[in-house]
C-alpha cells in the first residue's frame, strides 16, 4: 500500500483555504461508497449529495511529482474538495485495500500508458484536469477560432501533461489540415461542376473529419461553403473563392513557423487552436469609451454564436472595433445566449485583443464606468472608407468572414426585392434573406441614416439603426 | 500571396484588370477540373509565388491570391437610383416609452388595449415610431379596420413606404372597413367603473373568474375609466389565490398595468405623474 499521507500533508495540497475547509466534512466515511486503495492509488464514489455519485480517483504512484487527481464534479479547483476529502479519509485510515473500481482502473491505466509514452518523466506532475465538462466548450469555441479555456497551471509551472495534450492535438490538427487540403485539390481535379459537390454528404464527411481533427472552426466553415453550392448562377466563383482561402489557411497552418508571428497567431486561431482566456487577459489592454454598436447571432450546429461589436474612436474616425464572442446551446427555446450588453449603451473599459494579424476579437477586461445609455452612434464613415477599412483587415487576415462598419447611407432598391445601402461614394448590397429591410427604409424616409452592420462577401448585414437618439436593434 | 508593396495607381489598375482576367481563367478551369482542362499561364503580376507540381494545387494557390486581392480590394458598386424622400410629417414621434409599449402590443402582449394606443396618440398629436411602420402595415393586411386606423396614425409615410417597397404587398388601401366589421376603436367607457371593479373582485372571490371568462374581463378592463385602474390593480393584488383564477388574475394585472403605463406615456402634457 502506498505511504499514507498525514492529515497536514493532505491539507497542504489544497489550492486554497476554502477548499481545505470544505474537504473536512467530505472526509467522513459515510459520505463514501466503495472507497478503496492499493499500492499506487486511492479511489471512491462520493455519494453524500447528488443523485449521481462523483467518481473520485487519485494517483499516488508518482513519488516525485505528487498525486494526480480525477473527479467528475463540476468544480474547477484542483484538487477539488472530494479529492482532498478522500485523501483525508485515507490519512485517517478510513480506506481499506481493495480491487480498483472500473473507472479508476481505466483512468490509472491511461495515465500509466501516457507516462510510458512520455520521453522524460515530468519533474512536476501537475494535476491532470479530467473533470467532466472540461472539454465541452472546445469544439464550439473553435467555431470562430478559440473558445478559450483558462489554463490550470495556477502556480505558473508548465504542466507537462497539458503540453503533451497540446502536442497531440496539434498533430491531429495537422493531419486534419492535410486531409482538407487533399480534399480541396481533389475537387479541383474533377471540377466544380461534378455532381458530388452538390451532394451535401460530400461536405458533411469532410466536416466530420475536421471535427475529429479538432479543427472545429474549419468544419463550420466547410458547412457554410456547402450552402453556397448552387445558390445562384455564379456560385462556382463563390465556392472557388472559399476553397482557395481554406487552402491558404490549410497550407499556412502547416508552416506557421515560416510566417510572421502575428499572422501565425491568426492562422492558429482561424484553424481552431484555442487561446487561453487568461493569456489574452494578460495582454496590454486598450482602454477607451466603448459603444455597444451591434449584435449578431449565427447558428453553428447546436451552438449559437453571438458577436457583440464594440466601437471606440473620435467622432470623425478612425474607429477601433472590437468583437466579443459568446456561445450558447441552441435548445428547444431557441436562443440561449443572453444579450449581455445593451445595444446603444457605452462604458469605459479595458479591452484585451486576441493574437492575430489584426485586432478584432477581444475580451472585456476591467470596466471603468457603469454602462450608460448613449445617444451617439459610433463614428460614421462613407461606404468607400468602410470597405477600404474592411479591405485592410482582409489583407491582414484574408480568411476573415465579417467586419463591422458604421455608415450614413440611404437604402436604395436593386430590384427583385433586394436592396443596397448607398451614399455619395457608391453602394453595397444588403445580404439576401435579410428580413428587416422595410424597417430601414421606413426609418430612413429615403434619406441617409446611421447604420451599423457587418460586411461579408455577400454584402452587408444590417445590425443596428441609430435614429432620433435611439438605437434600434434589427 | 498578394503582390508585394503598394503599387502605384496605374499599376493598380493594370493589376485589377489582369486580376479579373486571371480570375475568369481560374474559374473556368476549376469548373471543368484540372484533369480535363489545362490551367492557362497566369497574366503578368499573377505568377504564383509558390510553384506546385500538381495543377490542382497550383490553381488553388493562384485562386487564393486573386481571391484575397478581390476581397481586400473591393470597391463600392455604383449606387442604384435612390427612392424619393418621404413626405414631411409635422407630428413628432411618440415617446420611447410609448413606442416600446406599442411594440410589445404588436408582439401580441395585451393587445386588447391596442385601439386605445391609437386614440391616445391621435389626441396627443404624435405618430408611431418609424421602425414600427412595417409591422403596423403588415398587420393591417389581415385586418382592414386596423389598417385604416394604423395608416392614419402613421401619416403620409405609410403610402410612401407601400409605394417604395411594393414587395411588402401593402399598397392596397381600403377606404372604409368592410360592412359589418367592427371599427378599430377603444370600447365605450363604462358608466360605472366602480361597479365593474366590485364585480371583478366578486368574481375572484366566488372563483368564477376562470380562464373561460378572460375575454370578457379583458374588455371590461379596457373599458374602465382610467381613474379606477389604480384601485383595480390594488384589488387584483389582494385577490385570494386559487388555481382556477390565478391565470386570469395574472393576465388582468398585466393588462391593467400596461394600460396605466400607456395612458401615462401618451398623456399630452408632461404633468401626468409617473405610474406607481
């Protein structure tokens, strides 16, 4: 049997005082079912609270690195109070030698196998985060590149297990990207006119393999491209454009070391490598008065992606735009992402940028003022200037799918029920299928109005109208 | 993969025209497939920066460069003909509070008192907010009596929008409600609102205020003299709980509240105090 820790040794493992305190009531024998131990581990099922017991196992076999923990409770603390409680129970002599429970045996076997694989034994075996639910945000976070998860190395030490997982993941991604690129070349070889391109299953299979390769954002992109097939007479051009950009991304992602740092970061994020929230929040912030200019939502599989556009800048530009992303499950009641920031409000705050070729996606850091209703819209530009700005952004990140703009423009009919926004510098079409053009026309009365929208290759998606001192979300 | 360095204007124009040439070459080849069609040699300025043995990869490389240039270099298209401006309307838009109430009622919440919104708005000389015009006109398609009232509240912008957007299908205007249809007006006020309040209270006491009676009760609340609404709110709050009447109680409480808010929001003078 493994050396029994003392009571104080166990408490010294607690991540904070609260966890240590909470562990003591957990350590009563009555709270545990099938608790057992052997030479290298201790395990048990914590049954005191919920209907589903928590499966707790602790690997004690690593003498140098200290214990590693597994518990399927939702706590983010490592070790959680259940793991500490079980160790306390062990320290108090409350755990008898036994055969490993199946879940514990499986987990310990996996750990042993990965230890055998690792070239060097980790000097510090930091906790292996295997709490259930830990990975859930992952694939969807990649929906737009990087659903961030906070790192677990609270002490600032690099977690070798985490590093190893990252390496494994990037290997999987590399294989996925190669497969994507082969697939793209195959389509070009047989031609876009071939019937299989019109078959949704062709695309679905590719998307599924990209999901397996943990390139979630590319998988979603593939699905979006699939919807463009046959959409109008010149769909071949749209699809070729998208395929070419995905090719650029796939090639770029396989040789990021040869790219400039910012571009490499952008490629990583666009292909689905996640960036830890804490790393982003550790960057130097941009502090300004931000106007909540608009909000858009798209559905990607079972996930609703919500983009909140913040704008800052002097009244006559240049505007700084920031995009906050939020994700929600798409359930029976429709949209479950709540509107966190009221459109048209403004606040002083720190914004931290995600790494990449351009500053766009960001996290909200410290608020310096309470959100207040703001009568003024973001700085307005001409359509030509807005497109130029979007063009520069696209030059920085060619795979960018949307970019915000705020223009003073009048709606003008294109025929067939399609409309454009027009000013003296030209016009840009409103995306097809946008259902609320009538509101824009009605508010404008034919005259220019201030409007925030999203540029995309299909045109502009209007998001917010600013009229008579009011922001009207569309 | 784009051309290096910022080109001069004329060089840029030359590049733009060769870009469209290159793009149409690439599209044609991609549609047929590189197995069947040879990839043409790129025009000057579009030589691939990465050579590839595989013509399909070569095509994708070149297409990525042109696609990036096309997107990053996009220009506004010449503006289509604009629509005529809407005729002027001297009446101001209603307050934000009144607009929000109208939007909620158009969404189906307590629309029993919707006619009163228009009556109060007309008295106060205000019009609905422009962003609600499409919703009002579309609702009018199903209800000619409502359409008459809504168009008169909207003013000249109603027929202007109908003409500017024929796709809405709201051009046809009935001159009068069809024979036999009720005009879209608030109900005539009760002569004795105090009695109505006590009847409602009694209905909650003897549990006859079930959901079956709700339509009738809604109309009673809509027709009550406004000065009695505060008292009704109080009585509804105090009504004894019973599962058979609770849903009705919640409904009438909401209706009373929205009617009070509406009267306050559309009051012609600022003297009207806030709803407590």
